[in-house]
C-alpha cells in the first residue's frame, strides 16, 4: 500500500516538474553569501526560493529578492545589459556578470540540483554581501600609470589632431572592450596567492596604454611592470582569459608586455626575462631545454643553492635530477634544425629593421 | 593497432622519465603504438611564443610536420607542450603568410607543414580512441579501494579556444578514466586549478601557495592519491610538495601519480616497474 502511495506521489511530483518545465517556470533556490563586517563575526549563506521564469537572469532574480523578500540583501548593479561591469560576482563558483547569466543555464551547472550559489568576487575585500571594494584595483591602476600622458605639447592641444593608423588601432581594439568588471581579478591564481600582484585587469590596461602611439610614458610604465609582483609573476594559467566576459585575449596582452620588456630592457633585465630567454638559447643550441642549469641562469648560484639544495639532494637520492648540460642529448638532426632556426633569426632582424624605419 | 607519432617532452627526458617508461609497458596492451619523434624539439614551454613569435611558429610547425610526414596524429603527454603546440597550429592555420614563411624554411629539411595532423593529449587518446569499455575490459587490478583526486592542470583545459576537449569549468575525461580503471573519483574543487609551475623560479612563494591549496584540499578530502595528466603539475605537487606544505604549515603528505602510472597499475604492472618508487613522495 505504502509503495503504491509513494508511486502516486512520485508521478504527481514528476507531472508538476514537467508542467513547470513546459510552462517555462520553476522554483529556484538562490544560496547567497551574506556578510556585514560591521555586525557579523563571520560570513554565512541565506537561501531564497523564488518562482523563476525561463529567460530571467541571475541579476533580475536578485532584484526580485531584494524588492519582495529581503531588502537587506546588498549587491552592485546598474545597466543590466553587460555594458557597465558593475554586477561582477561568482555564480556557481565562476566569476561573471550576473546580468548576462541566465538562470536556466546556471541550473545545469549547480552542484546541488536546483540551488544556484551566488558569492562575491574573490581576492577583493568585502564591503557587504556581494559588494567588494574596488579601491585596491584602482590603486594598482594608478601605480602602473594606466592613463595616456599625451605626446602632444599642451599648447597644441585642440589645434592638431592625432592620426592613428588602422593597424595600430587593431593592436588595442580588443583591449579597450574591458569594462573593469574584475572577473579576471577574481579568478587570477597568483593574486589569490599574493594580494600585491599587479593582476590581469591592470596588465591588460597597461598593455593597451603601452601600444598607443599618442602616449609618452611607455618607459615609465614598463619599468614599473617588470618589478616584483609585476608582469613576470603571471603563471600562465589562463583563468583570466577564460573568465573574461568580453572574451578579451588577456594572456596575449601579458605576453606582449613581456615581449616588449625583452626588446626594450634586454634579456638580462630581470629573473623573469632571463628565464624566458633561456628557452630561446637552449632550443637554438640543443633543440632541448637544459633544465639542470635553468635555476642558476634565472636566479644565480646563491639563490639556487639556498632555495633548491635540499630538494636537489632528495632528487639525487631518487635519481630524478635533470642531466647536466653535456649529457643533454641534442635532438636528432640538430645541425639542419639550427640552420633553419638561424634563418628565422635573419627574418626577425629584417622585420625589426622594417618596423623601425616605419 | 592504432599508430601515433609521440612527442617527447623535455621534462619526460629529464626529471619525469617514468612517464614515457610506464607508457612503454602498456601501450601494446591497449592496442596502441607510439612512434617516438626523436627529431622533435622543445615546444618553447609557453615562453618562446613571446620571446620570439616567429621562432615559436617555426619549431612547432616542424614538430607537427614531422608527424604529418608519417601520416600520423601527434600525441603529447605534457599539458604545456599540448597547449603550446596547439596554439602554434592555430596561428599557422589562421595566418597563411606565416605558414608560407615557415614552410619556405622547412623545405631545407624536406618538411612541409600542411595542418593535416591533429595534436592531442595522451588522456584524450585513452578516453576517446581506445575507449572506456576497452579499458575496463583490460583492467586486471581494479583500483577499487582507492579514493583519487583528479588534478587536470591548466593547459589541457585553457584556453578553451585552443584546447576544447573538456569543459574547463567542469572537466570529465580524467574522472572517466579513473572510473574505467575501477577507482573512485572524489569531488575536488581544485581539479581545474593551477599548480603554479610556470612561476616556480620567478615567484616561488606565490607558486608554492598555489600548489599548497590543491594539496591541502586533497589531503583534507582523505584522497589516497592525486593523479595528473601533466608532468609539470607532477613536478610541483610531488617534488615541491614538502616545501609547499611547510610554507602553508601543513604537516602531512599525499602521493601524486601520472595518468600513465595509474593505467599501468590497473593493467597489472608493479609500482617498481612503472617508476612510482622514483617519486619524492611515495
């Protein structure tokens, strides 16, 4: 009897779910991060269950909750159209804009069925609930001089125009799409490990300014970017690029700053530059990376002994140390490879001559 | 027998020799034949692309062209080599002028980059080509008592415009492989996170913090071991483990396996044969 009753209940529930789905309406729970540092000793989560229609966004759901369920819930939002960048937050663990995140799409990504988790962006101080403090990011924008300091003398301003070629425009066109939503900042692996790190949004903006011919402080900016916690600390995890709500290839911008640093300041300028250049040297010489001397070539003998000696001893015991340079076997056919590699070096030289003439 | 050209990553010829060694044990068991590319050169390790974009295109066009000459797909067992070579391939396929410039040089060696060979990870070959059912049927020592934390690493997932096999937010291929071998995957927040390898020599403290977070989660979840498809992730999570955990004030340890070793164990090879004893943590 019991099992028959259970079966009937089960069918009733199934019918309700199917009906709701067909109508494009269903009950959805938003598990929202709450924290008011002035009152709460620690953060907590509140569950809000509302009836949500197909097509509704996470932001509209939060607006509904604030208007009809809990006016104390705090979040930032403005344009509701993916333009202003105000409503960056983590939805189901991923940093994004809540105004362009469809509830129906998010339901497929829930860890617990039917429960959408909403949290503030990471790596930024929390002001209240989903509102984070953007000031540290703004301060970094200032530290790296992320504005155009015009090459045009003040007296000529307004009398002459700046001509920007189409080729130059395309170099920073995509970077100017950034709306400073800070999703990339929230996803950055290194910023999570050290709050001093420059952060991807700041690097992107620095790149955008540094490739602009109207700007006069390229060298000042670059000198700051190669210091500690700057461009060489990026660990190439691509989380910034993957989370960018405007699909900006942020890593390409970071790589371009590094390429620029190697060209303008030389390969021996910083440990990051030395490390990168070592790859080029080894490939030309052996076609293979000479890992045994990579730490020394990057940071010198003293650093290597102090930092890596205990681990090197363990590796010797386990027979997993990289072979010393003379024992690194060059790739088969290295002679012809080297000739081709050097031929490409000539091409690169010619390219540089042409671009400098321009 | 399915044949592939096998790219020999620098790290697998120096610090993580056990990767290629363990693959050699079981490749025939799974109907695979990997032809080693001894002429292949370093891919540039996610650095050459900005040191010199044109040399980056040349060396990787050559790596792929060597496989194309044999009419085979190029198989890679290091995430960063995979991402790097696929990035170069995308650039070459999208930029005819670069492809022509590179091919004019490659002619010297009788090579031509055409873009006909795919560049794929060993993990994808196991899951997609060999297939989970075949793998299940070949298992002789199921990993049934093991709770396993799958650590995918970055460069098999991101950038997704270059990789594209797994959903970078919810990857599943490694989980599927673990289950096919009879193991139990555990929910692991850090499965798609970073190991910190690429800044180990430049920002060591930050890199070790990144690694310690992943290790800590696996330890707290009482995983028996972490498994990774990337020898660079392995180097941090195993080789630098003691240093990372010390920095994070965590007194514990956890073994880290390569996927090639995990497959070998389930197919009946011993830890000693597979080189697991050579790990720093074992």
